[in-house]
C-alpha cells in the first residue's frame, strides 16, 4: 500500500505509532483526525495527553493517503474456516483440535476479523466437554502474533426446535425439563461456571424448561440469544422478559412474519419505552443467499442500533467446490458461495463469505453510509457482548485492534471495501501486499 512512513529514531522508543491523513470511523461519522496507538500497552492513546503530559512522541508516523481506519471487525458467528470445523473433534484428539483453532486464528486475522466467537452447532455432550476448553476468551496474553482473538464460544443449540433445526442434526437436539441442570449436563458443569468459556447460547425459549435457564445463565455472565425457534411473538417476548438480548440470524430458522402474529421478528417492533422491553440485538447473514437484500434493509430500518452482520461461515471457507463430509455423517455440497446439505431439497448449510464482503454487500444494498455499515461489525457486536469501550471503538483506552480499509468503486458502479492492513494490540500483523510469516 502506498502509505508514506516516517520513522523517528533520535528519541527513546515510545512504542507509539501515529496514523495521519486518514478517516476514522467514529459512531455514524467518518472523521478526519490522527490516531495514536501503543504497541507497549496495545491500546489506543489520548494523543494530546501523551504528547503534552508524558512528553512521548511517536516512533513512526504513517500517512494513510485518505484511507479509512476502522476498529477491528468482530464476527459473532463463525462455525469454522480453512478446513477446521469447531464442532468436530479430530480422531487424534484434543491437542490437534487446539492446533486447528490456533491455525484459524492466524489466518482469520488477515481478513480484518480481529476477534470473533467460535460457534458450535448442536452436538452431543461429549463434543462440548472436549471442545469448549479450547474456545474460551484467548486475548489475555495480548499477543499480536496469536492472530484473531476468541471472545468466548457461541453455543448454537442443542436446546433448539426440531422443526427449525436448519442443518443441525435432529437426533442430538434436547429440551431442558430440569432447567439449568440439563444445560450443565450437556455443556459440562465446569464450563458454566463464571468465568465461562461460553459467551452466549442460542436457544428456543418455547422449549420445555428453556425459559428458566435464561436468568440462571445471565447470573453466570453468559448471554442468551433466541434462535432456531418456533416461538410466537408472545413466546419470544417471554424470552426477552427472562433476559434474552439477542436474536440469532434473524429470519432464518424461525417462523416468518405473519400479520396477525409477527413471531420473533415482532421484537424489533416493540417500543423500548412500553412494557419495559428493550429491543434485542440481532444477527443478519448478508451473503446474498440466506436473505433478500430488501429483507435486510427492513430489519436495519426497524432497529439500526441492534443490527449485527455475521458470516455464519464454516470450515469450507477458502476450499474448492465439491462435496465434503460434515458432522454426524451428513455431507455438504459447496458450489461457489452456496453450501447445501446433500440429500435435501437444497437446504442451506451455512455460508462461505468473509465478514468484510458482508459489509460491502450491506453497503450496496441498504444505502447505509460506510461508518453505519462498519458499526454492524464493530461497535454494535461489542455492545451486545458487553465489551463496549474495549473492542469495536477507536476511543482512547480501547484495544488497538485496527483495520485500514480502502473504499473502491467497481465497474458495475458499486462500492467495495478492501482490507489493506490489520493491526492487533498496537502492532501491524497483516499488510495486503506483504507476507509477514503469520
Ligand atoms: Zn443457525
């Protein structure tokens, strides 16, 4: 990338990099402002305080030639990538599973995703017991070379509806007649103790016993998302009243909107001031296959502050077209970005799209501005996860997880966001035209 770098070597190294001639994503605005970051504490700095009070100056100044500086992207639903499926324990055991997760982390960061939630589809209990110890939050060592950071696991099921299972194997789905005890038996009691490796759980609130689990999970700092569910509007509202705060891939694997019963989607129409309800956050898969672009726009218009783009991508991302073995003996057909379950009438089996491509799609389909589109993969998921101020923002004190983007125009007259550089904890870990040996 043709950015000019000025290195200052005459002073004691401060570990500070200053970005200049750039546009910062701040709320719904692009702001022309410099940004100071530190590789010592891995955070975004308050530039004036550093300069005038601590008398520290940057080691280097990067002229970004008008490019966009965004907080690092957050994918709240990633089932696997680069041939690794988080829901599959390899035959040679846990050690090799752990290595697979590290491999994903090191590759994923090159796409601009600096943190994410490794997601498990519905599985037997033994899979959770083996996998979850490897999927918990991984950022504590603050090591930029470790790649993308897990913010904790997302367990999508198995307490979901057998009639809205999508590609989840019906034979492993469960109900929770004994409440939280059933969840402890399934995920492993140790995995439900705070601090848990699980960040949030997708469940269907209408299932026997499910509602009582929601407040019990909240007390353990595990969030609950409604999804893969037959819930009526009333049942979905009961889930919200019990403490759920999110909807998993809105519209997919749930009842469609009916004018006399709006179902789960109806939660977006619940005014926050009435009945004490807040509107939920919700995931949207903008891959051009799961949802019509107008459907996406309706959801965004209904509740822009809850709108979160997710990939729902799986292990086949980056692999050639073909038929691949999947969990529980099923097989998946990959044709371009489309993944379907073999032996069904083209049942969608997840996506193979990158998060920045989802942002680009949304940008072109919705009329949203660049910062509004990026908010759906930065500030909004950070708020949903209780990490606002730490992730998803360029405010001083936040982690210096940063993506430098170039806004390009395509021949078709559309916009395209290209990842040029990625920084993690204040250090550059990827440059588009450079191999950094990650
Ligand atoms: Zn799903």
